[in-house]
């Protein structure tokens, strides 16, 4: 399963990029972190892992602090150069969410579990900020019901432009091109304000448009040099506005180049066979994926019903485009955006931008998983990770340059093979309807987080994962 990560391309000039590239490839480099915060034993611990999930830096952060029994305590500190940075050794809570002695299921009323399915995202876990230099303290800030990290994760736009340091987001009717690099730990909100290039596209949408309420409902294809957004419109039940900008090159220009769209259509999804109920989740968190053929795949989660995949085959003149249902995967009682922004479907892409995965919990508060994968280069789709579980989170992680892995956050100290482990991989070669998942590739980690008792640790990639240009061995 060894992978080679390709070199990071040169940054585009109008996005702030790393002031230096990390070197000394022979030294350990963290790509993932196994995170535990077990308040019943007053122990927090993080184990850092390399790109093949091999432990390189276990660190016991000690007892949780007073008043922090449900998610806090000292944070781990680990630097690639085996030195501790002062800024990276915080003593206050570096993590926010449900304690890991419990797994997310129907016995909770929150989705903010560090070990929950829907807390995985493009930047890492919603409830912490994990860096290859350590688990960052004082960086997770709650704004209402969601963390700043969660806001960035669910606003993320799938895009395969060359500069992996530049990240596209859609939130509040604004498309932003943001620097991924953070040499010091400010909040993501402060980072976006200081380094983002932002363009409001609300004026390009007419009466009834809900573009200001969409989260990440856009896609960019670098081969076609096209950008598409999908936004719900309240003028007609089930109506969505589809806007396409052509001849947009995000390798050389930023989002301020987005002017009047070249294609403006309305599609009534209520007339499309297989479209479900128009809920807050299915309206405001639909995710399009624009593939090399020009077709647009659309994924939507209908809570307590299914996650569904639709496809728009574009006509030559883009005049009669419509969506058709490709596939539907059933879920049981489960929650979406209408219950709060911690809930619902999430999106992640492979490091090279070729594969895009959309996933949702199978059950209640972040347990099990159902998902679809779209391959931009091959213009194809497949079912992704499918685990119809009613206990245990199933967390999606990027893997290598071109795939995904899935972490089952079970009881690490179970006396059988149903404990915590990597339970599958997704690799390229997606063909229509066929599963690309290696379901018999279970990987058990030899080093566990403390304490030596019932514990359900979560897993996260470091936020620099997309920038890592080589394996250290």
C-alpha cells in the first residue's frame, strides 16, 4: 500500500504561500494523529503517525485541567525537527467535543464528537487543529453550534487547481481563495480575513436565490477551466439555480475574476425521479463535482432516508441541461444541517484533486457511513465507504496522493478484532457503479493512546497533509 507523494507545484502569485518548505526528509513527519481525551480517567493523549499510519510520536498530555473534563487539558507538542516550539505547546484545551470514553450514537444529543463520522473534513477533524508540529492549543473556537474548523470544512469547494496551498470556499454568498498555510496558530476566521481573496457572487443570482445560505455548493475543474455553483431558490419548490463560469484559470487568477456567469439555468429537482424531501440539508449543502467530460455530478443527503447521486449531462449549448438519478444508498435515523451545522454531509478530495468523496453518517449522531466517490479525470463515479453501523464513527482520511482511508473509531482495547482500525481504502480506477474500496485491507495500529481501558479515539490528518511533498523514508 506504499505511496509516493508528488512534488507540490509552484504557488500562484496572488495567494500567500509558505515562506519556506520543510526539509530534512529523513526525520519523522506526522501525517495523521490519533486523538484521545478520556475524561473518566483524566487522560488526554495523542499519537502522531506517518503517511502509512506508523506511530512516530506518542505523547501523553497528562491529566485534563480543572473544569475541562469533557474535552480539554494540556495539548500534545511535537515538531518535525524534534524540537518544541513555544507557540505549539499550549496548556489549555486543544480539543473540543465529546470525550472518547464514549462513542457517538443515539445516546447523545450532540454531533461534536472527536470520533464521529461527520467530524472529518478537508482540513482535519472539526474539533481540533492537528498540525505536523503538534496538536495545537487555543485554536478551536466555538461560534454558536460549530467550530471555526467546522465552518471551513463544510464551506470547502472541491477544486483541482495546481496550487495545493490555495483553498476555495463558499460561505455567505462569497467565494474565497484562502491560504492553507498557517505558520502560527491564529483562528481560521482571522486567517481568512487577513489572507483570503474574496468575491461576492450574490449579485449574479436573482430573486429567491439562497446562495447566501449555501455551504461549499460549488466545484472547479482545472482541465476545463470552468467553475460551477448550485444554489436553492425559494421562488419555486425544489428549484435550484445552476451558474457556470467558463475560461476561469485559478492557476493564474483569483476569485475576483468571477464576473457574469456564462451559463445561468434553473433546474426543478422536484421533477427529477428520486429527489427526496426539500430539507435544510438537501437544499443548502448539495455538492456538485464538475468532471473532465463537462458533466456535473450532484450529491445530496436526505436525513433519515438516503444519500443520493445525480448527474447532469450537459448539452452543447448548455440550454437543456437536467439532472437524473444515478444511485441511492439508504440510511436510518440520521441528522443533517437542520439540526445544526455540526451535522450532515461532508466533502473531501484526494491530495491530487482527482477523487472527490461525499459522505454522511448512517445512524443518528455520527456513526456508520455511506458515501459516493467521483473521479474527475475519468468522469466516473462509484459507491465509496459503506458501513451500516449503529455504533462507532467511521472517519474519512486522505491517503497518499490519490486516495482515501477510513478509520473505525471503535474500542481500542476490545479483546477481539472489532476494536479500532483502518477498515478500508479507496484508490483511483473508479468505474461507473463499481466499488473502488479495498474492504479487506484492515490495518491495526500497534501503538494505542492511553488509558488502558474502554476508549474510542478519533483520527485526523494534519492540516498540512495536502502540502507534504514527500514521504520521509
